[in-house]
């Protein structure tokens, strides 16, 4: 699935980085690399910053993106159904044990 970033300033918690601080810009189109139990999507950083390196996984909340291309995936006998643009959690999706947002937390000093 491909998504377009539409908000880079949302900060869900005080100690969590924004997508902008992770190098994303409004209008960036990226491939989804995973799904979180809480409904967020995982995307890979496309620019390095002081907080992330290119390729680090970063979570995106439902209002930070819009879906521009949906698809069915069948990898390792796990079937994924397309996710709607509201990123609603589907019971038929495999549920990862956890979804760490560690790449969006600021380093402790």
C-alpha cells in the first residue's frame, strides 16, 4: 500500500517526534512496511535527521496520511486485506505482538 503524507506536525504525546522531525514532508509518497495493533502504519524514513536514519521504521497515525494505492499482499502465508484510509484495525489482519514507536521518541538526555 502507498500513502501520501498530509500532516507532519502532529505530536501524539509530549515525548514523541513528529513526522517532520523524522524527515518527512507534506506530499511525500511512501510504501507501507507494516501495520501496528493500534491501527497505525509503519513507514520507512526516506531522509535522515538527527533522530532517524534512512530506512528506520516510523509509525504514522491515521490523520497523518491518506491512502493513494491499496493492494492485497500474501507473504509467508499471511494474508493482508487492504486497509481503509481511516486505518481501522481489521480482525482478519495478523496482529503483531507489539508496535514500538521507539523511532519517534526523542532520545533521553
